[in-house]
């Protein structure tokens, strides 16, 4: 019978609880998104087994701190926008479970300050008494905890600890499953099976021979030279030069399929001659590896070069590593071809490694590509054999331990770094593994092991912009893991000795090739066949849908009314009527909120609503405010700024009358101003908005609150019935907020209030439709009153 | 240029970039005749600090320079790697202030603009050299920032500074430009090629810009020779990898410059 994964996980959880005496949970596990599911799963088991979960007081305090300080959360953990919300939820959960006697909170007076230390401190005390189940998400802490529960020479009889983390669906996963035993050991080259006549010896010392060999004549085009090997000779003619470089020139010969490299006179050294002699002493014969096959002597029998097979094709650097040229030279390639190319190249390098030949200077300009299965390795005379080193190399392909040093004898470990880099750059055509956003430069990144591509939850967020993240996403997990563990500074394979060799990589890439060819990859995601996919790989248990606007595919849940987030933020651009600056009429406003365009930009709007001046009203003596917007209005009309408040301005001004009677009558005392408007309470009318903004983590002086307060004090308060309305809200709002905070649906309610009321209200104010805003706000209060049955 | 295309070019091309800024003198004196048949008009005019005889016909120093710059572009476009690796920006100085003629971009993308703008350069006005170098360094800084933000690898930038006279812009700007290039060059964050054109170029001033390499005086009007050499150097660099030590082929310089 086959068990489904959930059953297996549920059984594992049950076993964990049954087999331990004490259960501890760490802060970070409480803050997991799936913490809720976890308790759903574990509580029935705990009840059945009559066990409890122990939470140190320090953990509770830490959670409380996060729950009560949204600002601190943002500051300390800007990467986790939900921290505050999760912490609130965690505190609530602890309270509920404590009441149900499922959670127990422990503390000693001598507890240290940090939750992490508490666990280790407690574990040390109890390790001889109890088997422990410890739940944490923290690798380091997990590791330290395991160490405490190890027998040592001085302490015997230590009990067992099981350290688990909460995973996706609220079950547990054993930390030790992630440990090295899961990683196949890097394969060592199988040189033992290679006959001795093909195999070079190992050397510990660099061969150093000085001096040049005498040479009287460097042969040129059209001349005859002699190829010499094992006492056999053959006269061949140099037909034409096909290439030249720093060391000499390569000639096509009349010996079909073979070319001759002729060195420049200063490069004809004794060292080179000895190295070539050694190279020719073994039978190296691998299709595509243009290894030296014979010495070339001039007509006076002096050493001038060597004979090799002719190569053809475009070098990787000028084809595969440049997307525009890749398209030009290999227009029909897809991922099957790039993976096949990796396999072809790996087989050749493995052939050489098995024979103790180290390529040394692996780089994209000495590998030529005709097709995914036809590849040529050139410049082979620089390869390292025995004590003859390869004196050059490109920093990009140089292992961290060799960076900024002079090249000496290279190890297979050194070389495997170059091989891994080459594979990475074929699968991400031309992009070096250590390119990253905001990086210090490739060499520095290599030295520090700053690798930016993600593996599961492990990520830095610094992957270069562009298509590279999608190339990465579509690789098989095993390949991503092997790259990650090799390149990331704390990776299992990062150290020289642990780097996987060509045999290991060959297995991974051959398997990948099989999955691509038999359609397994494309069955899950048809973009997996593309060299440059346009999006991330689909996850198996998620539903995908296309964005209505851009047509790209996304997880369905992330779309809002069928539109992706990028498109929601994007939109039509136009100019602010006031400052001419750019305004975007976002698709969110257009399709989701169905709002009209703003006439002026937000900055201008804020500016028009800031107070330019406070004056006292000439008539009633009350202070009133003139905003920049109002000032502009009056300035534009050529009017001076008002001296009376808005209320008095609306009253008809008594027409001036000429007094005929002399003013001998004593005037009645000037009436005291009528009862002033109740000074607006800071949170009065905006109580609900304040709660919503707090929930969203916005500051007290955020745009929303400032705008609504301004609306309340400078417009609503002056309308008929306005003051009364403000007063009414002032009484009722605290009740609503209280109910709201206690509500089970508070998340969705806050969201609803924001989207359906507060945002539209702001919009109405922005368009100058104050009455509409007032109506909308009234509607909201009514809705909430009914919802919570408040009179 | 379209922002989206610019961003796409930046991100989808994995090739490490060689940013080059050409900082070119287009002051009045660059309009002097250096070859071809001329006819005197008999008029004299005062420009850029000197009296000039006005003639008809002939080839100006600026025209020679334009030919060199266009050759530079053409050579790079022919090289498969350099075409996608090199990025050029052109700042000129003449009139009263420097002018950004072409901002950094993929060479293919720059092509039509280049064809219009380079050939349309005109010699006029003063020699605000310090101002121009500062503008060029600002452009380089901005581009470097863009590379970093996108995670694009690049070589340390090159600055080619060509003038035929002596700077007559603001002294403060000139000193600021000199101290900026010195600091960058000493920290290996900039390779600068100061080039004097003709006998009247202020070689002492040019020397101040370059702490490591003396300025070069162009032999005759051999702009072609210089730009041939420069494009060959760019091609060679673009085939190395960032972090490699770049060895400039200074042998090539002997043909065109008085060292």
C-alpha cells in the first residue's frame, strides 16, 4: 500500500511526540507562516499523549516585543514585512494554548537575556534526564543543541535529542535529514582503471628548467617540416596560417585533418620541449581534445612546435556565452542542446582527469563548439601534466583558494571549481556565477563565497537582474543544490577537497538530459525546455493563471482580479496639472478601484493641504488656517488672502450704513464669540482610520491620516451637522475599534475597510468631492455598527 | 532612449562591459585647417583666445577627429565581442559649456544616433575642459552604479581626453577634475588617455590628469592611427575577464604618437 505524503508526515509527528519526554519550541518557529497549521496538527496528539509544550519566558518576551513594536520589527527585520502580524498571532496562540494547559511557560531567575542561550542552558541541565524534542528553524542552534546531547569522554549516558523544524504544511522535518549524509560524496577520478601507458604520474614539485633551445630558422607558410614521434618521422608541408597568438602560429598542413603549431623563437624553451616530450610519452586519444601528437622539427632537426588534430567551431566565448551570438550561430538550440553540451564537455574533461591531466586554464576561448555533441579543446600544450604546470588562468575561473596568487601546481579540487563555473555559465549563457547586485566585483565575491542564487528558503535577494533567475529556477533541484553547495561560502562542497568532480556532474547532467528528452520536465512546465525561460518554474501543487494584461503566468492567488502585481503598479503616465511632474494612473486604480485619474500628483496634493498660515478671524476671532492650495487659489484670482474664517465668510456681510445720529449712545459691550467649535480630538473622527493605519504599520503622520484629519478639521467641521457627526463618531469609534481588534475576521476586515472605504475616501478628497467622502465614511461607520451590533 | 529597452540591454547581456568615455575638444581652434586646398578670404576673426585667418575649403582638425571617432565605432561593431562589450559615451567641450552628445548604451542601440550626431559636431567657442571632464566622470559614475545595481560585470572605465589647446573654463572646475581623475587613476578605478592634438596642446596641463602615464601628442593629425589602436585595445580587453590584469599594447603607440 502506498501512503500519501501527509500520512507519512503525520505519523512522523506522532512518533516525535511519543518518543520524547519534553518538547521545546523556539521563537523563530513561532514566527513561521505555517505555525497555525502546526498546532492544528500537534494539539490532538499532545492531548492524546498527555504532553505539553515548554516555552521559555524569554521566548514569550521576544515575541511580545515584536508584537508591540511594529516599528522595531520593520527596522530590525526589513526583510520580513509580516513579522509584527506573525508575532501578534503567536502571542495570541500562546495565550489560548496556555489556558488549555497545552503550553507551559518556564523561567528561572538566572535566565540569560537571549532566547537562544536559554535552550542550550536548559538542555545542559536536563540532558541526562529527558529525551528532548526541540523545534526550531535555526540551523546553528539546531547544530549546537545536537552537540550538547552527544556522549563525551567526561559525560556518559546522555539522552537523545531530536531537532526538527516546521515545514510547509505544518509538519516537522528532522534537521539531520539535511546533513551531509544526504550528499553523495564527490566522485574521485577513477584513474586506477586506466592503463599505465595512458596515465600520467602525480607530482609534488614544480619542474623548473631554464633556458631556450637554439633555433636557426622558424618555418613559414609553404615550407616543409618533420613530424617526429617514437622514432618515426613524416615530412609535412605548412599550407597556410589559420591562426596566431602570443606563443606562435597554427598552420594547416598537407596531412589532412592535422595542424601544426609553430612557436615564436623566444617561446622555444627547454621547459616546453621537456613538457611536450612527457606529453607524447602517453597515449592520450580523446575525440575533440587536440592533444600534442608529434614534435615538429624544422629542416635542421631543431624543435619548433607540435602536431595536433585540427579543430573547428566557434569558441564558447564568442557563441554560447553571448546570447545574441548564441541566437545567431545556433538558432535552433534549446535546453536539450545546452545540457547535451555540458555532457559532451564533461566527458572530455573526465577523460583527462582520469589520466591525471589538469586543464589548468579552463576558459571559454579554448573550447570550440560545432554542435552540442561536437566540441574541440585547444591550447592543450598549456595543460598541467605531472610537475609541468599551467602558468596561466582567468580569475573568473580560479578557485577562491588560488585567487590573487601566482599559479603553481593545481589540484583536482582547484580545477573542479573551474569546471563548475563553466557548467554554470553554459546553463546561464555567459553569466558568471558570482555576478550579483551590489557586489564588490567578481574576484572579491569569489574569495568571500558570495553566491546570490537561491536554494529553497536560502536566499540573499541579490540575484542579478534580467533573465538569469529564471534560467536558474528551471534547473533540476539536484543541480541547483550542487551549484549552491559549491559556490556558497558555507556550502557542503565549498572547500577545495569536497568539490564534486566530473563524474558526479556527469551523472547529474545525464539525468537532466534524460528528463528533458523524455518530456518529464516539460510535462510540469513547458518553459523548462527554453534556454531563457520567461518566468520561474511552476511548482507542482500550485494553480497558475495568466495575467489579463501582460499575459505572463503567475500563481493564481497572487493575481488580483486576474492582474499581476507588476501590472497593477504599472499604468498610463501623464502630467500633473500643477507641477508637470509624472503621475501614473495605475492599473490598480483603473481596474480594481475603478477610480478616476487624479488631476495633481501626490506631492502637490500634500503641498496644497499643508498650512501656509494661521490667522484669527476678523469677525469671530477664531483661529483659521489657510493652506497653500487656498493661497494659490486666491493668488491666481488676484485676491488678497481672506481675513475672516470660512464660516464668517459665508454669512452675509452687513451692508455699510451711514450713521446720521451722533454716536453719543454708549455701545453695548461687544458680544463674546459664540461657543467655539470643540477643538478636534486628535483621534476623534479618525479613530477607525488610525486603527487601520496602525494595523498596516503606517506612522501617525502618514498621508492617509493627515489627509483625513485635514478634511475633518477644515471642511467637515464647518459643514451643517458636521460637528455633530464628528462628535457622534468620537463616541462610537472606540467601541468599533475594540470589537474590530477582537474579531476573528480582523485581517479581512481591516483590508476591506482600507480598500472599500479609506482609499476611496482619499480619492474623493483628492478630486475635491468632499460630500462623497463624507457619505462614504458614514456608510463605513454604519456597516461596522451593524456588523458588531452597536447602537 | 526608451527606458525599458535600456534596462533590457543592460540586464540580458551577460558580457562584462568596457565603459569608455570620449571627452573631445570642439572649441573654435578645432576648426583650423590642417590639410586640403584652401583659398584665403582676407578676413580675420578673433576666436578661442587668438586671431584667425578665415579661408574657404580645406579639412579641419575636427573633421579629422570625427573621422577617427567614426572609425573607432566601425571597428568595434565589426568585432563580435567588443560590439556587445564596449559602451561609449561622448562629451564635447566648446562654446561655453560641455555637452553630453551620446550617453552610454549598447553600441547597436546607439548606432543611428551616432551617425547623426558625431558627424554634425561643429567647432565653436571656448575650451571648458575641466567642466567637460567632470561631466564625463559623472556619466561614468552613473553608469557604474547602474551596472552594480543590475549585477552586471564591468572593467574599470577608460577616459580618452583630446584637446588642441589650453583650458580656459573655470579654474576651480579644472582643479576638481584633475583631483578626481588622479584619485581614480591611483586607485586603479580609471584608465585615462590624455591626448594632445598638434603643437599648441597644453601638454603640462594634460599631464596633471594622468598620474601614471604621460600624455601623448598626436603625430600630425593621425586620429585614425590612434582610434585603430584604441579599438584593438578594447577588443583585447573585452576578451579577457574582469579581474584579469589588462596589458595595454603600448608597442602599438609608437606609430602614431610622439612619446
